[in-house]
C-alpha cells in the first residue's frame, strides 16, 4: 500500500536540510511525497525561493501558499498558517507529516496535524539554542509522535521532556547528507553563478533575535559595520530570515553597507552553493546556526555573536563573543584562514538512509497517535 508523506518547507535553509530525504524517498514507489511550500519561499524580497523547490522536484505534487503580509508578527503568521494548512491536510490525508526544526510554520502544521489526528515526525528535535526558536522546537516535538534526532544529547533532552524512548531515533541531521556529498558544485562554479570575484572572503549572516529590544539590532549592526569596514577582508553577506526586525537589517545593508567595496550582498544562495562557499571561506561570523552546525563540519572557524546560538553544541572552531568591534577584529585577525579538525556533531552523512530504514518498519505506521507523558520518576 502506498504511504502518503507530507513535507512542509518555509525557508531556503530548511529546504536545503530536508531535500536529501525527499530525494531518497522519491526512489521508492511505495511512498508518495507531497511538498507544501510557504513562508519566506513566497516572498520576492528573499529571492522567491519557491522556484528552487519547484525546479528541484518537478515531479512531486507541490502546494504553494503565502502565509503572511508585510509587518505581521509571528503570532499572526502562526494563525494564518493554521487556517490555510488545516483544509489542505484534510484533503490530502497524509499517512505521515514530516516537519523540520523550529520555524513558526512547523509549529502551525504540528498544531493542525495533531488536532486532526495525523501521524507526525519531527527532524532535529531536542536541540537547544536560547531564543524563542527553542520554545517553538520543543513545542513541535511535544506535538509529534516520532523523532529523528541529530545526536545522543538531543535524544536525552526529548526523554527529559517526557517523550517515549522507543519513538526517538538517532539518525543524524539530513543536512549532513548534502554537506558530505562529493558532488557539491566547485567553488569556481559558485563564484561564477553569483559573480563573486573575491579570492578570499568571510561569510556574514546576522538574524534578528526575537525577544531583544529593537535598539539592540541597531547597536549590533553598527558593530558589524565597523568590523566589515576595518577588517581589511572581503565579506559575502546573506540576508537574514524574515523574523521581526529583518526589514531594518536589510535596509541598513542596502544603504550603509552597500557603500563599501569589500562586500557582496545576496538575498539568498542555493544550499549546495552556500555549502561550497562556506567550505572554502576563511571564516563565518554572525549569529546563524550555520556557524555552529555547518562550519564545524568543515573545520571552518566561526565567530558566534550574541545570544541567538548561545546554548548550541560547541566546538573548538567556534569563538563566542558579544558585539564588541575591537574584540572581534582581534579575533578575526587570529582566527580567519585557520583550519580546524572537522567536527561531525550532527551526523555523518547517512541520515536520510537511516530515516528511510525506520520508515520501512511496519510497526512505525502503527504508532499510537494518542500520546502520553513518559514518567522519569516513580510516583
């Protein structure tokens, strides 16, 4: 019997992390994969990345919808997504919904899916960061029935949250499948596609931090501007995600930063191309999860700024710092170009195969949808 599996993607980065699993599932006739595309993908300002999903998986059924208008906050986006996703779920009636990470769209689908009694699997649950994203991630896990986690630490945290041990599987993160691929585009091809003429460069990605005061973003950007201006390095800057405060960041990039000659600014970079850029970068700086997940995988130095990733798994290749331009410039001088031993903290590159191996078990499809809290202590 064919099993209908539904994926949801809302951001360029998230799609890069799940595409390897979708690709592997497509090789089996017993799985019928549908992809819901929403969120940042549908916004032209961020590169209209729904086109990447469309082109990468032309044969899969895809459903596109916009879930937000300019200026709407995350609670409203959550509500919009639930309203739009609920009738879609009822129409498709998937045997399994697979969600990734900690975005508000994943939470919306988890709410709608659990309320309508669908089986839900969560990729990368049990991880910690330190912002509202962590709240969302744990909430999605609590609404999910199956868990495909990156490592033992994540599994232990889910058990601590009361999740049932037999439904938690250490598969590694599917992004590592792509990261370890031997067919990533050559750096020369990436530079040609994106017209990057720098021989050496640093990647800068800075996201707004939900929960911090708006003035903090302004202060952080002033610090980053000083770093970019005085570091005597070239920078590849990529737009932030669409959390509240992103419009302000983009506006500063397009006015103040753009005057500098040592930068290239991009709305979006395709995941495989980004990985090639990162693999060959002198360093990555900012508060993106790429600095604490992907960079250590390649042994690339990372300067992690502020609180956004403060509780993530650490590596010797990561230096944490507050937004102090003098301090950061000193770190950059010492840090850039230095290579570290590769740290495979989130998987070894066979995660999609591990997930499919689990899905091949008949018992998985009989997982009870009525959840209960796994007691850690005797009453």
